[in-house]
C-alpha cells in the first residue's frame, strides 16, 4: 500500500535566491566547479530530489532547490556562488511501499552517500530518524511525517585540492616487508597516560609515531574511520559503538577524532596523520565496512541509503506478498549491501579510489569480506564476483594493499579469495593458539601455518605473504588476556556476558585473571613470548594487535566493541611495567629484518609438509629424525632454515627453531655442523628477561653442541656460525 506524503507543505517547496543550472550527473557528490558546486545524487526509484543548503547544522535550510533528472538514475544541479565549507543535505521523494522495498519519506532529511565530511554524529532524538511511526502499532508500515532536519548532521562541501601534502609519497614497501600494527585511532592515545596534547585524535596519534618507529612497525591498520552511527540500544545503555563498524558515510573521516571546529576540519587532520605516518616510513591501511550500513534492519533509522534508494543499495527479501519488506542479514548487523547492484559497486569503488587518490591511503582491510563475493540473494561465495573483477581491472585499486576478512555470518572462505587479495588467516590464529596451550593433534597444521599456508594460497598463484598471520586482533582477547583467562568476561557490555565468542582457545595458566603468583605470571609472559615468536617468525605477513607488545589488557572482555573507556584504551603506564615484553617484541621484529627467511617464504611446502620440495627448510622431531606428524600426542616441532639470503649476520648460515608446547622439558638432538661451525642460542623464552634474547654478535654458545634441553612450553632459536 502506497502512503501519501505531505507534498503541499513547506518542506518540499523550492526557494532560493541563487543562480542554478542543470549541472552534470557525474561525478556523484558535491564537486566545486565553475564558480560554484555541482551536486549529483543517484536514485533510480525517486520521483523528486531536493537539495537543502544550510548556514549552520542546527538551523533551517536557507535554500531548497529541486534537482534535474533523473539522468540514468542520477539527479543533479549546479549552484553558483557555493563554496567549500557549505553545509547541505537532501530530501528524496517517492512512494512509501515497505512491502515492495520502497521507503521514501521526504520528511526525513538524508545524508549524501558521497559526503566528504559530516558536521557531527547522528542521534535518534525522539525517534525522529525513523521513517515510520513506532507508536502506530503496525511495525514499520505507517509513515512518520515529522521533520528530522533538526537531528540530522549535515554534509560539508570539501575542496579536495586545498591540502598541502608537502610532496608526500607512500613508503616503497612490498607486502612481504610489512609488520602490520592493528590499532584504534582514538584508543591509541585517549588514556590520560598517553601524554599527548590532543588525546584520542588524529593529531594526538601523530605524537606516538616515534614509538611505532622504535618498535619496528612499518604499517598501521586503523580500525574503521568512516563516519559511523551509534545504535540506539547502545545509547540506551550509556555505551557507544567504539570500534566504528557501523558506517554511515563511506567518504567521510570520523568527525569525533578531530580537534578543529570549522566545517570539514576532520579531513585536513586525517590527511595530516597520513602525511606524517608516510614521512616516518609507515604505510596506512584502513579497515573498511562495506558489507552493511548503520541503518540496520527494517526497524532501523533512515539516514542515507534507505531513504535515497533502498532497493538499489540493499539485499531485500520477503514473502510473495511482501517481496522487499525485509533485509538479508549476512553481516549480523541488520542489513547487507547488494554487491550485484551497479549502484553499490560504483559507490564502493568510488569510495576506495577517493581514499587512495585524495587521502593517500595505501590499502584496505575489508570487514566481513565474504559479503563482497555474494551475487544478489545467492547464499554462495564467488571468487569472480562482479566486485572482485571490477577491483582487479581498476588501475588505482589494483596497486593497493587488499586484505579480506574472509568470512561473514553465513560462510567461511579462508583461502578462497581471488588473485591480488590477501586474507586474515583465521586458520593460523586457531592453530597457533591450540598448539601453544598444548592441545593434541596440532603438528600437521602447525607445519602448514609456519610455512605460509600453501594449502590455502598456493593453488591459485598467491604466495605466503598473502597470508596475514595474526594471533590476536581487535575482535577477541588481547594477547595478555589470551594467557590469563579461560572464559570471557563481558559483563560491562550489558548483555549478561552472552555476547562475544566462547571459542577462544585460551588458557589462564591456572588462575583466572590477575594474580600475584610469581610462577604463573612468569609462565604467562613466557607464553606471550612464544606467541610473538610464532607470529613474527612464520612465513607470511604478520599483524600485531596494538598494545600486545606491552601486555595491554581488557580484563577478560573479548568483545569490547562498545567500550570507549579504559577497558579499551592503551594504558601507557604498562610500557614501563612490562618493558621486558616490549624489548622482546622489538628484538623479534628486528630479527625478521635481519633474516629474510623469517620475513617471508620463497618456497611452498606441500599440504603434507613435504620439505623435500626445497633446500631452505628441513623438519625435525626432538630425536633428530623426521617429525612424527601422525602422532596426536606430539607437542614438539623443530626445523632448520637456511639463511643464505640474510643481510650481514656475523657468518650465520642457518637457524634452528625449537617449538616445545609440551608441559615437560624436551631433549632436542641437534643437526651436526661442519666447517668449524657451532650452535649458538639466540632466543629461549623460558629464560629470565635480559637472557631470553641475545643481541647480534652476542649469541650464547650451546655446549655440548649436539643437543639442547628445551624447557617446557618454550620457544628456542639457535644459530649456526663459526
């Protein structure tokens, strides 16, 4: 049933004193040109579109201008005299037929999907963002005719060419050279202990760049920075959408992380952060959320896409009588963007190109990226889906770092993304966690993960560094909590600890949470160092969760998405308290630079860990023979790496890695050496701080040199040299 709109009232009555012309349908968005601004908005199903101009976000519009169109679905107008900094929004008219997927309501002001900046946060005050009347008792079927303009932030016209990049160029680093640091742009410096001038901001982040350089980081993966919406249920609990996985503007940097007050200030401040990271030799990778928008399901707010052209942007479903009333929900967040739709593919490609060309971003990590490979309402995943083919043929994006989170709520696609894409390797995470805590039957998969996951990436021409290896990430326990808690402790989220994963493969070492027991705290630190070794010395591209290097804790919360407070923020006082772990991490990162065989794999091992394919790696069991891969109770694995491709390294010809996850010490028979060489200890995580990692040239001689007693739950690296 189509419901009538209040077409005759003042909301849709054009009025302006400005000179206007038809303008152009391309490019979409607000583009300064020819003494004014060209405005273009895509809506294939609208019957009329009105541009609203504002002097201030909380005032009534000064101008209401009807757009020309549609030209192949695009509405457009050129307005003379408008300058960068101008605030604007839209009203879009058309039928309100929820059963058919049409949800136009011109009483609801909507944000341009191509907005380059937004004046602030959306807030659903008095339910004004809802296109329907929640008091009518007919679900979302009854139109709400109240004007939402007063609670809607406005888009800002931005001059993309005004910023002084000062000759900025991206660091010339290949993917296999990267040490990625996953970090929240606000949480990095929001804690009072950060000591920066503007805590929790883009500019505050800049003050911590020297710390990243000293650690050895050359790429940051920033949690989502698109302008996002805070869900009503979080507001009701006094919480917020801290992680930002709820985008409402795919071109606009998050406004709350900036310090300025003039319209569009967040754009310049984000660009300044990128420029300074590049100057320090650090690449910038953005975590982007294109699988859904912040508008939620059919009961959610109307802020942008829903009110502009709902059927063109979302995957819709329903019954025979109501074929478009509901939203498919492969994201778990209420809706899913339709990647079989040209409008969606164009929107996402334009967004990605904008962040590369205008914001100088070096790459992207795609949240729940399996959605990108769905075609229409197809439940399956296609590696040659239209979006992937479009990216592959795009000359700008094909040169960018492309990282997939290779799953969504309905499918797990690790190893199945197309050529040119890297993936978060969830198999690496799970196997390393299980092995370190001593689970049975891990040796075969451990061998595959250590050597670049050839079983996942070799068959389609990808290499080991397309495996983004990680032990922890923002979603789950921190590394400290992984060895301190058996179960999640998410009570602060207000969901009676029901949220978050119960499958953590964690081990508390005998006591849940904090303890003063010296033996337990020593063991936990040892296990942390074991995890750092496996992360940094495995073939592939390592990603370190920010703060793990100094034992940042969330006190057992493994789903801190809504905790914009000290649960999530970096407590910089921990740097000195856990200096030993930080120094170990620095040395481990440095070692990967010293020996390229630890940095990435030039070889591919077979699915059965057949080292006969290569000369660079040889597997061993504790007894010096081949490992017993079929023994489920084997918890110790050794391998020798040739270091012929290393930078100058004091005559070291090979490395021998001992990974002992057994609860008992292991007697390790060492390979015999020739040419006057001996084995020297580089790393032993069971030793006290200061002895656990030897500096180059000060390695400790193994005497006698035919065996090594590896302590229980220890990781050891030996070096062969004269």
